[in-house]
C-alpha cells in the first residue's frame, strides 16, 4: 500500500522536457513493490481527436500504465481548473483504494496550483457576457480591452500582456458577472489546507539548466509533429464545421497557429517558425510558474543522468531511503 504520508506524487515540467518518459521510468522503478497510475495534468490532453499536436501518449503507452483524464472532453467543450481539481481529487482516492500510487504528470501549472493551493470560488463562464466581450473586442481590439481591464482590475491587467485575449476576456467576464475584480478572488480559497488532496512538497519538476537545450527539443518535436500529420489532424477538426478559433481547445499551442495559417492569416510556410515560437513562450511561462513553487524538488532535465536522479529522489520520497 502507498505510504500514508504520501497520498500522491506529482511530476511537472515545461513542454518537451521529457515528462512522459520520466513518468514511465518512475512507474517501472516502483512497480515491483508499488503499482502506479498516472493522472494527466494537461489541459490539451483532455480533448478527443487532438493527438499529434498534444503529444498524447499512444494507446500502447496508455495500456502500459493506467492513465486518467485523457480524452474526456469533445473539443467543443471547456474543462476548467475547478473540474480538474474535482476529478483529480476523486481519482487520487480511487487509485489509493486499489493499493496504487497516483502520479500526476503534466505541464498545466494552473491545474497544479489549484490542486495545491485550493481554488478560488469564481463565477462560471457566462456565454452571453462572453459574446458581448467578443463583440467589443472586435470593435476596439484586445489592446483596448486590456485598457478596459486596467480600469476595473489594475492588478490583473498588470500581469497580463495586451495580446493575451483569453485571459483578458476571462478577467473582464468575472468582473461583469460578479461585480468583483479577478484579483480579489486570489485572496481567498474555498478549500482548507487540511482538506486538499496533496501539497507542492510532493512535486518533482524537470527544469532545463540550459534553455537552448529545451529550445532545440521544442523545435525538433514541432517538426516531428508536422511530419506525423499534424496539419491533417487540424483539417479533420475544421471539417467538423462546429469548431472555431476562439474555443479553448483550438487555442492550444500549435493548433491556434495551424488554424490561423489555414484561415490564410499567415503564410503556411511560416507555421513551423510561429508554432515553435509559441511553444517556447509556453515553456517560459511554465518555468516561471515552477519557480514560484519553492517546495518543489527540481531536477535538471538536460543532465545526462536526469532520469536516474529523478528515480532516486522519488524512491527516497516514497520509501525514505534508497530502497
């Protein structure tokens, strides 16, 4: 049975840092004494039909170690941090009841933060308000919307780039629906610390010592996705006829750039460069989030023995030594 002091372990890292391979190495190392089940912490892997551009574990990989929270939503649907916390908390209990160790793996740092710190009791999405905001944005642009956000919620506007349309829209939506700025929700949590399923003390992170190493892997992976048929995957999604560029699923890195190229907004020849640049920006944000979590156990993912270091650290955490 899992040790009582460790309800679950978490493995985070920027995109292309090697999380999937590392998770399997952990599962293999613990398996003789403790079976592992993986809970995905990835806002893109929840979507069905989005496999290549999300680097989704293959069916064979998912069969090798049980996986959860993959392919649980249609791309037309949203999946919030609150829903993730609810699902992950339930799964942690179910997996432990089977005598296995839950291993949460991914790069959606908002999900990790919500799980570790509790989630703010913010209002749900409001389609009517969102439609009005989109119409306003079409008239004045997202820089104008950012200026409007600065008027009603200066702290949130200060931490968002003027082009971050998704987060600007959500912050304005919260203000219109609740009458409160988004920043005010960050001061209170609805879940007491004692009731949270796990803490950041159980978080292991893969972080590059040399950013150039990660940038090289990001470029290599994006080109590999294109070679594997990523554009055909996006064309199949477009052919459904009910998806559009402003859905959370189609805002995922890579999909957004491919959709815009297929819309003719950018030359198709620029897709690799744009996709790689967007992925690098995502990785930068992920690393910034990780560095705000001082309790994490960081492993240099570009070290030659990174996997061995990680496995040794996990074994010590689980069994209190090098068992």
